[in-house]
């Protein structure tokens, strides 16, 4: 029998509970080790501005970012210079992402009840920062997935922060509606976006994946700026029954395992024989991958096959794990979708590869990880919107509610609140 690439744990085994607990409480990488360095970088950027961003970029990335901010960049030309097939695919992706996010537009609301006009005004933030990695890999798809929802939301100024921008990212930035490029990465770029410098405008929202330093920096600037979330390693959960194809299950697991050694490729099945079949497929498919060493390391460190006794247990455990990408290789995948509330993105049916969601389907592939889908959502138009409550009383409406308002105010020991109401009963407002 060939060696298992997945760590197999059956529900009847003594270790199942502890493994499940560990997986359910996985999270972002430990940020403590890099936090002192990141704090130093952020402190210097906040107090020295451009000079600190340039200095840290020279020290850490080995180049001088000149100019630091580019408002005019040849994105249209870059689209012509890259491989025509790639350019065409990026254009298709951009159109589909735009169409999907148009459905998320929010125009606010207003209504009247008992003489009181109430409502909510919705406006886009004035400036958003989209971060794109520039280390082991470059992801023009993430530029589209981050910037297009911002554009659909109506954000007037969309800045892309990335080190050593190339034609691929320039083309994506052009298609996504980016209005400026910050020629820097790492914690120093996050600091520039969050605090603002003489060159880089301060943004209201920062989104996009990055390395440990970027993730730590995003966490530390919360309060100065809003962020999309604390991203951890990529993860996929394949939920499979006896109808599943082992070849497709293995392909989906490898599609996430090749991202990073820290990725989580997880299989959850109620059909025990599938595990051996998937293992054989992994053994067959893995050597064919250019990034086979990375994928093998991810499988060894975080790859698990969890075998349970029933469909009900499948759904309960999938919900408990709350995984970023969930592939439903089930006889009735829509029923499975309905039975599992906590999923970042669901790939419903064996004909739906996770890669479709990464590139062309339409929803943003920027998703919560580490179980954060329990309270988080895919990146969307709503991430770039701010809301204002509208409240307007008529004098008659205030008289009707004055007793209840003043009673609650005095119950909380806030006498001035109560008197501010009563003053209007004596001297009614003209409005």
C-alpha cells in the first residue's frame, strides 16, 4: 500500500476529537514573532512619511521606489504588451467580476413611522488601498477581485500598493479602475496607506492578501483605517460522499496545496473507501505539478482526511470547521449547501472547480480564513461603503415619545439627555 499523503483520521479513533479541535481553531500565522519589527516600521512611516517608506523598501526589497506614487501608468499599453491569451482572460474575468458585484449595490433607504422619518444614507469611502503581493508570486486576479468591488461601490480613488509593479499587474490595474499605484510593498506600504504621507493619500479601507509582515501591519493599523480581515493560509475543504470522483477530489486538494506549505487541504467524507482512492490519485497527480514540493509539504503538515459515519455528521463538522473554500462533491450538492451555514465560498457540485472562483466566476476570491467565515464574508461592494443614519422627528412625534425617552435617560443617570428632550416640549423646534 502506498504511503498516505493525507493524514487519515476516522471518527471512531481516539485522536479524532483532538484533531478536529485543532483544525477548528486554526488561525492566521503567529504574528508575534514579526510584531516588534512591524511596529518599528509603522512607527517610522507614521512619523517620517515618504522617507521611511523609501528607506525600508531599499533595505528590505532592494530597490528605490521612484516615484513612490504613480498617477499616470500605462495600463492600456501593458494590456497590449502581455500575452494576448492572458489579456483576453483578464478582460473576461473583469467583466464577470463587475457584473456580479453590480448586484451588491446599496442605495440606502428611507421610511416614515409615527411621524418620524428614518433612513440610511450610503456613500463610498473616498479612498481605498488594494494590496497585491510581490514576493513568491504575483496575482493580477487579486487586483481585479479587490479593486473592482471598490469601483462598483463608487470609490473615487483606488490605490494599488505593490512592489516592483510589472505589466501583468499594470494591465489588471487598468481593467479594475485603479487610479494610482504605490510602488512599495510590505509593512511600509500598509503604513503609508493607513497614515498617509506627503505623497501617498491616507485611505479609509485596506484590502488584499500579503505575507506575515503585511498581515501583522494590517492588524496593527486597525482604528486608523478599516481592513478586510486578518488573512491566514489558503484552505479548502472537500465534502464528499460515495458519488465523488477521487480524481477530482485530489485535483481540488492539490489546487490549494500548491499555494503555500502552510495551506490546509482537507477532505471530509462519509465514504471510507474514497480515502484510499484519493490517496492513489494524489500520488499520481502530485509529481506532475511544477510546485510539487510545496504541495507535498502542505499535505504533510495540514492535509487531513476526516472519515465520519453519516451525512448529518458531514454537515455538522463542515459547519464547525468554517472553511474558506468548500467543494461539495455530493450526490445532492444543493442540499449540502443548505445544510452548511459556515462557508466562505461554496463550489456546488463536482463540475465546479475552486479555480473557477479564483479567476472567472464573478464573486471576489478575497475570503476570510482560519474559521473567520463564522462572522466574516467575501470581499464585496459593502466593504467600501459607509452608512449614515437619518432621523427626523416632528414636534408631535417627539411629544408622543418624550416620556419613554426621558424615562430611559434618567434610568441611565443621564439627566441632560432627558432635559434636552423636555426643552423641546417647552420651546418646540420650527423644523
